């Protein structure tokens, strides 16, 4: 079985690299967060989802009438 896989990896290197990269994605998703925590990475403050409104009455706009 090993000889067959090895021969196919030499004959079709694109398939072998595709399998390697395909398996490395899920492994990286599972391994990256704990490693970054150990290195001291802190998550940034979340981005505001709304614009803060001023504490004053709203003034109507003038000069933009169509």
C-alpha cells in the first residue's frame, strides 16, 4: 500500500499536495487559537454597530429640498 501511494505521489504531485493542503486547513483551524493565546494575543475590542447619537434635539436640515 505504501509503495502504491508513494508511486502515485510521484506520478501525480498535484493530487498529493492537494490532499496535504486539504488536511492542513481543518488542523490549522483547531490548532491556531490555543497557540495564539499562549503567545499572548488578546482579542481586539469589538467594532461599534451603531453611531452614537448626540444628547441634543435634532435640527432639521435646510437647503436640500428637491
